[in-house]
C-alpha cells in the first residue's frame, strides 16, 4: 500500500472518479495547466483533456454558478476555490441556488456538485487565505460540510462527496497537505458523509475536533498520557454538517469531561452546536463545564502572529489538565 500526502490522495480520488464516470468535470482557477495552486489537480488535464478540466477566469461567482448549471443538467462538477476565503464572492450562488434547488423544485432537481477549497492557517499566507469559516456553510440548510483530517480519509470522503446527490462543501486543511504521509489503498475506498470516528480511545476525558486540529489534539493526548497518566478519547467529526453526535454524546456519558477544539473563531462556531447537543443528550453525566479551545474572535492575523492564534497542543494540554483538576 503506497504512502501518500493529502495532496496525492486527493489527486488519486479525482483521477479515479474521472476515469470511472465521464460526468465528473473539474473547473476552477489554474486547475488545468498549472495543476492547481497546491497541485491537487496536477496531471489531470493531460489525462482527461481541456473539456473535462477547465481553467476558468478569476470569477468565483461564475465558477459556482457554472457548476450549479452543470449539475442540474446531469454532470458532476468538482469546482475549486483557490482558497476558502475567496468563496465568499460566490456565496449568493451557493446559498441562493445550490443549497435550495432541491427544495425549490420539490425534489425534481438536485445539485450533485462539490466545492473544494483549501482552508485554515499554518502556511504563513496573506489576508483572505487562512480563514476557517465552516460555520457559514454548516449553518446553511441544503449543504453538506466535510472537513477531512488526513490523506486516507480525505481520499475516501472526496469520493463519497463526488457521488453524493446534493452539494458538498469540501474544506481541505492546507496546513497538512504535505505535512505527513499515510498508507492509502489503490483500490476504491469511501467513507460515509455524516459519520464521525474515534481516533484514540480513553476513559478520563473526551476531546471533539476535526480537520487540521486532529494532529495537535492527538499530540496533546499523548502528552497527557505520558506525563499525567490520564487517557483522552479523541473523536474526529470528519463532517461538520450533518453533525454526527452519536459518538461524542456517548463518550461524554463515559468520561464525564468534554473539550471541543477547532480553529474557527470561538463565538457562534461549530463548538457551540456540539456543546448544545451534549447539553441536550448527556448533561446529567457531565462532571465539569465543557471546555473550548478555539481560534480567537478576531480577523485571522497575518503570518507574524499566526501561531499565537491557532490552537496548539500546549493549549489543549493545559485545558485538559484544568478539566481533570476541576472534576
């Protein structure tokens, strides 16, 4: 089994789905000749031609609008926004049309499109290049919001997203595009959208996270084990919407202590909904208030202050120790 970076695993998913289904079309800024700004689509225009890998103008609203039209008429477009911060220019197309057409047409029409976008900090990028604004899309009825955390699940989830009958917003954590490699099978592999997973078992504390934050959370959990003798159970959501609350509410009933970690700003972030589900379903099992380790309620700073903004293993470890001490 080959070891791949996330970039390579995503490229594998696109290549295999395009070979299998000629309805799959790629479009976006520089996805063709240049192979994408992060080279996720590298080599695909040579394999499938300019009619299936389309370099578009710098017009995000046009990219999204064209994808919606293609999807309604039977294709399965995968459109790329160079950075998630550029997708705001297309938000009216996504919210007004992609998310609503099934409802508006009483089920006659569907929009089987994927909007791919690199998200998050950690690469010393410029303004509008490092946001983590998944809450915008998770809050929008009719959209699915997927955020993989590693090469293998990124490949499997992208395949599922391409085959999904409804629009999927697919945020890729660019900080780990090439950070490490995982074994990824050449044969077909999918993961169900809307299903979380336990990536580390534990009995003392539950940590709920997703995307780029999974790695620092796991590092903190290992430190907590080696230095404090405590075991944290780590749950990777994989999909922010629809939100799978089965695992984390059950885990909370066993551990009695819960922390939520995400890169997005704290106020009105995905953590608030996770905590609401915990209060609804597991409140009487909790031994301490639920903790949040998140980004701050400020505009994502430029690279000189970026590390101070992003949640890291030390912040998670400090919060975990407080939860255990307060209990």
